[in-house]
C-alpha cells in the first residue's frame, strides 16, 4: 500500500533553526573543555547536561515527537531515561569507590 506524501509540508526555517541551535550547543561543549581551572566534576556535569539537551532536541524535532501523542512521547522519554539513570548509578558507584581508595 502506497503512502500519499503530497500533503507533507517541510518547514525549512525550523530545520535550519534547529541545526544552528545544535551547532551552538556543540560549540559550547568544545568551549567548556577549554575553560581554564574548571573542576572535573563540573566539566563532566556541563558536558552531560549539554549532551542531554542535544539528545532531547534531536528526539523532539528530527524524530518528530512534537507531532506524536503523549502516549508515544512518554514511552520514548521513559525508554531514554532508563540508560541515563543507570549511568548515574554507575558514576555514583565509581565515585564512592574512588573516595574509599583515597582514604
């Protein structure tokens, strides 16, 4: 069965806006690395935060989640958050081990 895509409107301005926002976030990520005297936990937190924002933007706009139902959006959000929380547990456990080895 063929799908009729003649009614699809591509908003090029929106795509270019998202492209430049993602580019700006990438430049910020590179810039954060070169800040003199920044502590490692703050650096990692900034980079992870920027990466999460970029991943959310890609999901929202390029996976077209902004046009889907709340049921689908919540399913994707839960699916994407599980690895995030798993990573938090691993980082916390590694920090705990590092703190105990330095005593």
